[in-house]
């Protein structure tokens, strides 16, 4: 790597900054040129390289490098089989070129064992995401008679936004003391942005629906106000930080059986279900 410590990332702009003593440089790219962007970044540095994303692309990796998979994002039944087969070939190529691959959940590890061919079973290292149990701790005081349902996710299709909206429709119409909070980022100009705001503006119980974006330092407040957390992911899920944080704060969690969520069954208060069974449980 050039002088000092540094981190290289791809982005739609080209920021150059320093974060906690680490120099960070962003490389501009187009969405159809991610492979080229990674190879340009790699060619610009010396030393150990850690490829922190996009392992499903046909990247030419530098020898001696490490890759990271933050979760499978092609586990939707609607993606063409040919596309999934191509992704499998790209990951097989990555396993042959990289020294080690770190996976945040066992979902990716199982995928590689089933689909790929590599000489060292220990090449894939399982290193789940952590949670700060000192910061994310249960709130000690009691709640009011209100029941607050928390969706602590980015408001996007793959994160189950539509499922949560449909669940909120039923919950709010049946129970007058239920409040639903959507605690996450909603990207302006996207289809989900339009859908969510149209739904919210026309909702007969909009006074019991909240949407707020939190920082890492403030999201604990959302967990402390809630009585139950819902993680209704449809696809593209690693070891969910939202699920970990909610459980660390002592909340019961209702979640779909997608990706790394299956690794997080830690107590009897954690419920993982097939997607079609999520709504009936919420309505019990």
C-alpha cells in the first residue's frame, strides 16, 4: 500500500478523507464496471489487499489477498438459474485466487461447499458480525399499554418493506393500541420511496405509523421504545446487525428464515419463519 495506512473503496464520487487516522480514497465507477473499479484500486496499491465486497463479480484478484462476503444477495427464487450459475463460477474463481475468504454467516459457507471446488476446507473462515452488548442493553423501566412494533431496517424491497407494510395494515386495523415504527433509511427517488409515501399518506391509521432514520449512536433509542422487532427479509441477508441489536436489547424478534438469520436462533424469544407464515404470527 502507499505510505501509511489506507482504505480504498468504490463509490459514485471520488472522496479523499481521513477517518481515525486511516486514509480513505473512493474511486468513481459505473454500475456496469464494478470489476474494472476493483482492479484499478488493486493496481494502485502495494501490500496486503482485502476485497471487502462484490465477490460474486469476475474480479481478477491479486495473489495473497483476502476476500470478505457480507452475505448472499442472489438467494431470491426470481433470479434466473443461468445468472445464479454464472455467480457460482465467479465465486469458484475467487476461491481459487484468494488466500482466505471471510464470511459473516454460514449461509455463504454452505453455498460454497455445495457449489464450488477448492483445495482447502479451511479457506472459508466464519466470522459472524458482532454486537456491542454493553451499548445495546435492555431498558429497565416498563412500557405503557401501547404495543410498539419496530422494523429496524433499511426501507427496501429485499429487506421486506412490503411485507412489513402489509403486516402493519392488519395489526393497526385490529388493535387500537399498536404503533408501528419504520426505523431506517429510505433512498429518495426509488420505487420503494414512492410506494411507501403513497401508502403512508393514504393510510387510515397513519397517526400510529412513524418513520425515522437513526444513527448508530441513536438507534438504541428505537429498540428501547419497542416491544417487538420484526426482521422480514426476503433475500440478501448476512448476519443481521438489526437482529443482533434487537436481541441484545432484550426484544423478542420475529424474522424470516433467510440468510444469516438462521444463525441467530439464540433463545426461545427468537422466532424464525418461512415468509408466508410471518403475517399470521404477528396477528396472534
